[in-house]
């Protein structure tokens, strides 16, 4: 299992390609997930691009972390260290939800590392006050109960109504639930997401062409947040993914992959 040591931890990562253009796409996943969140996009793009994805500290197949809160600033620092250690140069950065928090910081603070930016189901704002209580409750419950017992509470946040109501995709939902409930210690990363600071004041520093995507059924980060994000960026446009919630890459993989391929091919 490929691991890379950065900032006192070991991160699981995948590196495939590099393809014919010499360009690199990196993928930063959302909370509860890992590299599998982008498996359809990596499969679609790796023939042309080098594709790198990793599991954030304390998530997926990466090493445990014993701090009470794995903060977003630390997760961002890990991402910088990983890209520098792999010597990838300037990349196309794709971040979904939590990965979007990382991507915005990367593009604002390390523009030398970001060619194009894709932010999916994410926001520059701190966690809304109305969400904090229930997310903390879920985090506390995950420390007391088997995480799979909370799948029925987690799925409506992370997935859209279309996939949840489709009998033909029942197996997909079960598979995604298994991924999202695999780590008992995920509450440490949940605390980092809840407690993150907003970066609205840094958006004016982002010059990279940016594609903002959002599922039209996303309840965790509704379209209005994506609209505000686009309005705060100098060079951004919005694409809505029909029939998708907060995990559009696996809910509607073909639509997402097509949008990425088109964006990366534009001069």
C-alpha cells in the first residue's frame, strides 16, 4: 500500500499516469471519504493526465491521528508537503467539500502550485451555526456507537434524494455507506471541519481559472453557497450537476468527468 510520510504522519496515496500532456490533476476528498470518491474521474482522466489522490490525515487508509481536532489548516499543510515531496509542480487541483476547503487555501496561498482549480460541493464560509450542533451530536454518537448504526443519519447529508430513492442503485448506496462509516476515529476530522475558519477574505488572491460545481440536490452545501463563491472569485464559473447531492463524483460520475475533461482542455 503506497504511503508517504509528511508532517509527522503517513498518508495513503495513489499516483497513476502521467499521460501524454505532462499535466497533473490532484484530488482532495471530502469528509468521511478517501480516494475512492474520485475513482470514476481518475479512471476517465488517467489516460491523458497524471492523477494523484490521497487520504487525508486520520481518514481512509491514512495513519491514525490522536489529537482531538484534525484542523483544516493542518490538512492543508499536509497537502502542500505531499505535493512538494512528489515534486508535481503546478497542478489542476480538484477538491470536494472538505477537499474544497483545502483547494481554496492552496490556490490563495500557494498559487505556484495551482494551474486550474475545481471546487465541488464546498464553500469559503465557516460551518453554518445551524449545522454545528447536529454535526457535533453525530460526532459524539460515533464515539459511543458503531458508526454503521449512524448510516441512516449520514446518507441523507452526503447523498442526494435521487440515488437514495432509486431501487436500482441500492447496492451503490450500501457500498458508499460502508466507506463513509469505516473509521471509528473519524470524529477527530469531523471536529476539524466544524471548527474551520472561513476564507472569504482570501478569495481575491485566487487568480487561477476556477470551476465551481454543485449537485442540485446538495443539502450540506446548497447551490447558494456556490453562487456566493463564484461571485467572490475573479475568474470562475458555476456548473450544476443534475440528480446529485453532496457526493456528485460517485452519484453522477459521467457528468462530473465530462465537465472536468472539458475544463482542463480549455486554454
